[in-house]
């Protein structure tokens, strides 16, 4: 029966089937109301992406006897490597129709993706997708950190209880006695706004020199990723002197009550602890002033120890990434080593 499965590159005629499959995860009563917003996000995420290599989305779809059976959708990015910029592809929407599982569709989709030249990666996965991906050549990289900086122990504890997360409640109990720092003194000026600050390209170039691999966060990409997002509202927090940027954070609030603060990026030289502390404190204080009970941030190993040390009342847990690359030079340069990467929450499909 697997011979009936056909894999093709996505065309605009596949759009309605793809979006409907995504909203099928919602309760039936919510699907119709969610369709318009999900469609807007789909078109921003896949059509407007400035890194689409041929101007079209890098999505592969499966059909079984003409019926839509699943897809693997990627977000193309420019990946900074020691050898220069190459095409990178974040895997974000990998889904197979539950009625068609067992036909080998998932493996066929990932094999088609792997045939496209570039580096494939996924930050966060389900057990099923992990099993299929590692079966077609993706390798696991551990060593990244998700840190939740607790600001209101009571409110965050109630949030965990409501979500029925007893393990996290136990972890919270272990750090209840630890202090929450107030903003420290700094000679750096801090600006907060909704517009992408000047000097972003220069700052990214300086910071990226500390890493071998990471998504190229030039001004064009950051404008698409944050300013043009159809539903989320982001704030940019810049630390620096007059007319210069020494560090940049990007953050937002979740839609829940009370909200969770989310730091999407911490673009800062990991050797400049003074800038990191100023930027982190200013961002946390801003989110706290907007009602956040805690702040979540995904961190590379160069930043995680400093952040957790600064905020000892935090819950830290390991974060992994799976990567596929056939580039021997990139492998020798450490593409499968967590210490060579800059990653952040903006790289995860949790925030698309």
C-alpha cells in the first residue's frame, strides 16, 4: 500500500488541505473560528519568509490516492557556519493523518526533505517524529537549556497546579527559598520599543563571532521574524551607549492569565557579563511590570550558567536539538557539538 503514497513539493493548491490538517488538533467547535488566524500565520511563516531559496515554501506534502496524507514544512534560514552562509531549514510542521499512519508516510516525507541540499534541524519534537527523524539520519545534540525565571512564586505555582504539572511544582518547591534579584546598577542606557533598533546588523556580527553556528539574524530576517508577525507583539530592549547597541533582547507576553514572559533572543557577547546582566534585568523587569509571573528563555551553554546564577529562583531543564548535515567540513567544525551553537526561543516552532 505504500506504493500509493506520492510525495511532492507544496503548491498553493495544497494550502487549504495543509491548514485544515493543522487545526484538526483543536476541538471541533473551535476549528472554524481558528481557521482565519491560522491561515494568516501560515502565509506569513511560509510565503513571506525572505530566505525562501526559490521564492517558494520548502514544504513537502504526501497524498495517498489523491487524499492529503501529511506534510513536513520547514522554515528556511541563512545558517552561519565557519565556511560561510548556507541554507538551513528548521522543521516545524511535521504531521501525518492519523487515519493513514503505518503507511511509511513520515519516513518518505523526511527522506524527501533530506534530498534538498542544506542543513536540517528541529528544536523540540514529539516521540513519534523523533523516532522517524533519527531513523533517516538526524543526530541528537543535547546541552542547551530552557530556564524559567520565577517572579511570583504564588502565581506561577497556581499556574502549574492548574496545568496539572506536579513534577514542576515539586521543582518549584525546591527553589522557593532562593532570592529574586532586583535590577542592578549599570552605566549602560536601556531603551524599550516596538521598532527594530538601529545598529542591529553590527551588533549581530560582533556577537555571532563567538559562535560557529547559528541562524543569521540580520535586519531583514529580524524584521520578518518579529515586526511582521501577524499575531504576536514583540518588544525590543536595547542596552548600550549613545547611538550604539551593546546588547539586544526581544520579548513578548503570552496570552494566558497571568501571562508568561518569553525572551526570544538575547543578542549579547557572552564574555560581556555586565551587558548581559543589564539586558537581562531590564527585560525581566519590563515583563514583570506587565504582569508576568515568570519568564521563559531558551539558552545556549555560553549564556545558561550566567542567567541561572543571576536568577537562582529558576527552573532549568535540558533542551535538545536534532540536526542532519552531510557537510564533512561542518562536522569537523563542530556542527554536532552544542557548544558551537547559538540558539534561542525564536528558533523553536513554539513561537511561530
